[in-house]
C-alpha cells in the first residue's frame, strides 16, 4: 500500500519478476561506464526538450525533499504510517501558502497597481535627479525628462496590442496551471518519497548501486541544507529589508520592495546586483544626499551580513564554491534550461563537486604488471 511501513526494497523485490526454474541460467554482461554515460546523455536531451514543464516538478520535489526529515521524525515519534503524517504536513503547507497568498493579494497587489499608475511620475522624477531638467544632448538631439517619458509611454502603448495580450494571457494560464500542478504533485511526492528514491536506485545496474548508496549520504545532507538555507536567506533578506525600507527609512511600497529584494536572492550573483540596482534607484529618488547615503549604507550592510555571516552559516558546503564556477554554471543553466537552469545551477555544481571529491579520493586501480612500478606511498597533492 502506498505510504505504508513496508520497506521499499521488499516491495520492489516482490514486484520484480523471478526467472522460471526450468529456464537455463544466463549471465548478463557488465554495464560499463560508457553505457551509463549514453543513457545520461539521452536523459539530458529528453529533459532539455521538456524543460518548460519541469518547473512544477522541481518545486514539488524540493518541498518533498526538505520536509522528508520532519515527516520521518514525526512518524517515529507518533508510531504512525507515513501517509497521515505527510498529509498533515501538506495541509500545514497549504495553510501557510494560503495565508501568504491572501496577504500578498491584500498588500502587494495594491502597491503594484499604485506603482503602475504613478510610473510616469516616478520615471520623470528619477530622470530629473540623474540628468537634470534640461536633459542631455546625444548626436545633436536634445532629450529632456518629459520627452523621454512621452517616448516611453508611446512605445509602451504601441507595444501593448492583441499579440501582447495573448502572450500575457498564455503566461498567466501557464503560471496558474503550474501552480495547480505543483500543489497536486506535492502530496504524492511527500507520501511516496522513500519508494520513489528506492525505485530510482533500482534502475541502476546492481554493480553500480553500492557506489551510489555510498555517495548519497554525502550529497543529500548538503543539498537539503542548501535548500533550507536558501529559504532562510530569502526570509532574512526580506524581513531585514522591510525593517529598513519601512519603519526606518519610510520608503513607499516598502513591503513590495522587500519581497523583490528577498526573492532576487534566489538567483546567485545576478540577483544581488539587481537588488542593489533597485536600492540605488530608490536612493537617488530620496531627494537628499544624506538619506540616499544612509539607504545605500543600509543596503551594503545587509549585503555584507548575507555574504559573510548568514550565507556561509546556513548554506554550508554550497557557499564554498568559487564564484567563477557559480557564474559559469548559472549562465549555462539559464541558456540551456531557462528558469529551471537558474534554480538548479548551484545544486548541480555542488553535486558534481562532492562526487568528484568522493571518487578522486579513492586509490587508483592498477593492473598487476604496474604494481611493481608503482610507488610505495602515494604522492601528496600540491598545496
């Protein structure tokens, strides 16, 4: 039964087909590395072709992955099957999402509509602060703030047509469908996580399963800590940002600004730069040098606290990857898989790093004719 206490290995063993007694015994060939690499290449191509539909599965798997220790702990404490505990956790998550959605709809949507209504005034004020009332001259053509605002409004009016409305409607429909699909997938994955994990390992050749089982205890805790730590970083950034933008500096739309700055932390490297640019624009619009300097100093202090304290503390091994490697993986993931690539860039890099550390730490297997020429002790790596 789904979600029961029966070990997944026994279920899979019972479900496997046993050969007939009168059938002649046969030996299968050893599955080499090239065959596994070919299967992984085909799987990567398949995932690339369906990358648009992967996002709900990624979110649902992430939720099930993070909540699995909590479900297992409650299951052992209560002595209950897995499915009631997982269902209860799912209902709690739904309640949290419902409350957050109501709050976002009541506060953030009104702020966003207000920003859209006053967008020309905000842009004009920003241009007045940056280029002045007289504007600038480019190739003999004068561009004043009023002229730039009118040009932007005309371009936007021309861009918003039937095609744009159809695109917006399709995007909205895709977002709603993805959200519903994520909520539908979450309980199945939360209840059946052990069975699905055991079934995934069962797909590997038997001679490869032991090495994967030895590697998983090194990867799983790091990935789980990364996901939980990322949620903590986003929450910390949004909370501290709201305290600074709202009660301290009294900025308009402080809640929306804090949520935007917090969510941008999901995007490595580029997200902090984008949030810094947003804060810089707000600082310029403050109208006073002292207020702008204080706001910029607050943003720098928040950034330093994330990079040097909160990030390394809660992200652990994932925070010790070189920034150049993260940027390369970030760009490659975005180009190949879009939003899914952005979200999975750092976890994939961390998995590759741990896998290489695991296998490179093993001694090299040598043939008997090379054992005599091999040194007695391994040469230490260069420092």
